């Protein structure tokens, strides 16, 4: 039988290893933590909120882009007549000349100046003049094709760009536009406002610049105005002679 060895002086006996006690479990709680499961709904709600904010920002950005695009388009529009203004016309004329040069397409420009427009402003005011300008622009638009272009480039000056026309057809269209404006009467109070129009015609050439076309069209318009004034004077003299002879 073996003897137990005596404990050496100063040596403490080694205590037997005891399992560490677990933290007490509170009644109603599970031993495993539920925090990860609780964080999932919060994370999902945060993601959904961020997604909604991103969608809202995207919608605002799209609306801003549409607004900018609309403003850029309106820069080239005459607010009174809703036709192209001079800036828009010059841009389109430059493009048209490049197209004519590249493809050899025929095109003509009609330069129109209203006759007896200043007396309308002087006698009836600028509001009446604006009404006449709107009516003239509407008459021009009604008598051209959708592929043609109408622009107001000055106070009472308009231009019409016609595609795929020769000189004869362009001159005939200019005369028709003069008649369309003259036949457009505006009722203004107790007055009926009627103005005439003088239209000069030029064909676009492959070597033309925008300045060349405008200068030639302007000269053609003044030549037509002088012709119309001479015709009016002749009619007046004929009428006076007829009355004198009667």
C-alpha cells in the first residue's frame, strides 16, 4: 500500500479545478443574445429611408434638367409671337446653309417688313401694335408648311425659310404671304386695324454666309417696298384722274 507523500513545508496544495459559474439567467430571457435580430429591422428601415431619399433626389434632378432644357429652348423664342427670335433664326440659318452646301438642297428666304405699322402704335398704342404683330405671325405660320421656319427678327420684321422651292415658287409664296397679312384685320375697340407687308425673296447658295443671305434678303425687301409704294401712288393718281375726268 502506497504512502501518501507528506506536504512539503511552504507548499500549498493545488486546488482541484472547478468549473466557472455561468452568469445567472434572468427569468424570461434566452441565454443567446437577440441583438443581431433586433438590429435587422432597424437596418432595413434605414436602407428603405435612404432609398426613398435617393429616389426623391433623382426626381428633383430630372425636374431640374427638364426646366433647364425648357429655359434653353425658350431663349430662342420671341415671347410675343411664339416664333423664333433673331438669335434662334441665325442659328437655324447657319445650319440650313451647311445643309444646302452639303446636300445641294434648294431653299429660299423671304424677308418681310410690315407696312404702315408705326401709325398703329402712334394712334392706338403699343398694345394694339402687339396685337397686330401676333396676328401677322399667326398668318405667316398658317400659310407655310410645318417644315418651314418663321421668325421675328426685329420690331415689325419677319423672315420665313422655305425648303425645296425654286425661285418661281418662292416669289409666289412671298406674294401669298403679303396677301395673308393684309387680309388679317384686327378689331381694336371701335377701330379695325389693317397693315400691309413687303416681302423680298432670295435663294440660299452653297457659298453664302448668314450675313450674305440677310443682306441680300433685306435689299430685296426694300426693293419690293419701293415697288409697292410706286404701285400705290399709281393707283392713287389714277383714282384722282378718274374723279377729275368724271
